């Protein structure tokens, strides 16, 4: 098993928007070489000339610092209904948006790009027939996007299993269903981006809130896994600092052991840690990330030495 330690760039949104700032933090302060780039740092809705210049800048800085954009993903400000939007005209705008985002992803050197599968309105989710219609609507859109992704050279698409039915893939069976639906006529594979803190707290099956069960079920389908410290209430994207590690259930050695037992051959663990725009958390972002990296690094290095 080969495991890489990387970071989702959500930490940088509205704090470190300049590429030299966030790339420097990743490479120089955290000592990481792999990122999952988030759309909120360079939204494809911006004029094409600005996007092109920013892509060139980011790519150049990453090459200089030895940082690889492995995957790309939506983030806080793009956590919207998009491919399950009830207004089909709006939904088509988002299909176009994803194609632009895929071009950015390709130009940054990413292998895959993705998002949550889609989010339903409360009204749509409450009606079984409409819910099924929205899921099929999203499957059709992702199929179209798989064709476009294949044309421009992406290797796979990604979706993230979530934590409530309205956001889809909230349980292990629901995630199996989405993956099954995406097997038919997809030009490139749909893969899962697991998250150790996701899963439906209302589920009667304890597996659905057990990160180890999720890894056993989908580890070989997941090129990357979001990691953050997970508490009983699943209330936030907590860092791996002493304060939260005392309360949390995510233990690096245990996660890595489950990954190995599950038959994973190659996977990137991506720190996906968010801080509130409040005192003092807004001022501890980089120090918390450093502590989180140092919490994980020895375990990852040890795991990679096991034959």
C-alpha cells in the first residue's frame, strides 16, 4: 500500500487567496506536496482571461515548489444544488460550469475532478417520485460530464458521500446505489472521495457512522479520503490538535490499518479542515494545520514502510 498525505485547499478560501501565499504554506510550512484544489480559489465563472492567467500562475508556483494538484473539488461557496437544482435552466448552467471547471482541473494537471453528487431542495426530497427524478437528473448530467472529461484527458470523476438524505449517498447502501447507477455508459469512472466524518447520524445501521466501515466498503473505489478529527456530534471539520484528539475517534494508525486490510493499493489522505471566522480560530489556521500534519506524518511514513 502506498499512502500520500496531502491537503484540500479549503483552508485558504478568503484567507490566503493569492497563489504564492497558499502554495507557500502547503510546501514550506506544512511540508506537503499534494493538494486537492478547490473551486472557490478560482471560480470558473470568472472571465476566461483571468482564469487562464491564474492557472498559469498556480501551475508555475506549484512546479517551482514541488506541489502537485492531484484532484480538484467544489467547496464552501460552491456547496449548492447544482446538478440537482429543481430549475432545469439553472441546472444546465451548472453543467456548463463543471465543464469549465474540468478544463481548469486539466490545465492544473489534475487526474480527477468532482463534487458532492448533488443537493436536493427540501420539497424535492420530501416526495419519493421527485427525489428519484432528481437523482436520475444528476446521473444523466454526470454521464454527460464524464464524456467531456474523457475528451479533455481526465482519468476519473469524484463524488463525496454526505451525511443527510437530501445531499445523497449518506449511507453505505445509498452510496453503493449511486456508484451502481454511474456504471452505465460513463466514459471515465465515477469514484468516491470518502470522508471520515460523514455518514447519517439518523441511520439505524452503526456502519453508516463508522469511518472504518466506509473504508472497508469503498476503499478500493477511492483515490482520496478527506480526513479531519471527528467528534460524536460530527459538528465540524476539526483539526488534529491535542484538544480535539482527546475527544475524537480518528486515530491515524487505526485508519491506516483498515486501509491496508481493505486492499487499498494507492490512496491520498487529504486534510480537509475548516476554521470558523471567529476569534481565536481564524488566527490559528496555519499552526493547527502544522500540528495536524505532524500528527499524521509518522503514521503515514510507517505505513509506507510495511511490505
